[in-house]
């Protein structure tokens, strides 16, 4: 799934993104904005991606009815 405007294109993270996500999540310089307090293992990142833990898949697919 992609979301796109004229400046940015977003997509769901895939298992092949594990290396870059591992580097981002373990960059101690940005922990203060991500609330990270301990490093993640590569295995943890891979499991997160393999289990399809993304915000897009967690959203309901049906619009709620108006009250």
C-alpha cells in the first residue's frame, strides 16, 4: 500500500527494510524523540516486520456509520 502526494511517497515496511530500520531504531541520537531506551536486536526488527505489525493493517477497513 502506498500513500503519495507531490513531495512524499509512503509505503508499508517490508521484511527487506530490516537493515535500515535496525539502523534507525538503534541510533541513540534520536532516542529522545522515539522514546527508545534500549537497543532493538535485528531479530526483534525482523519479527516485527514478518508479523505484519504496521499501522495500515491495524486500521478497520470499513468506515464507521454516522450517528
